[in-house]
C-alpha cells in the first residue's frame, strides 16, 4: 500500500467521522430544542395536580418500631459505648 493512498484513506475516514459527529450533534440539538419548545407549553397547560392533604399514615407499624428498638438494644449490649 502506498503512503499517499493510506494518507488519503485516513483523511477520508477523518472527514467521514467529523461529518457523522456533526450530523449527530445537530440532530440531538434539534431534538432538545423541539422537546423544550413542545413540552414546556404542555406542562404549563396541563400542570401536575399538587397533593393537598397530608396523611399521618407515614408512620411505620408498631411491630417494625419494636423490632428496630430490640435490634438497637442488642447491638448496644454487645458493643458498649467507649469500646472499639
């Protein structure tokens, strides 16, 4: 293979790579802009419904609290403060 032929092949490959990367960049930029300008008005027109009531049902069951308390007591019994 001639040095000029390989140089020409590499320059064509570099040109093809840069062209491909340019098209991908342009496509993704266009996609971002379209999504931004289509989704933003829709989000304003159809907002999410905010939760108005806060329930006190976020407390874990008493059995879970008892199990965690027992595990902490057992750990502290085996590993007293001040010991490593």
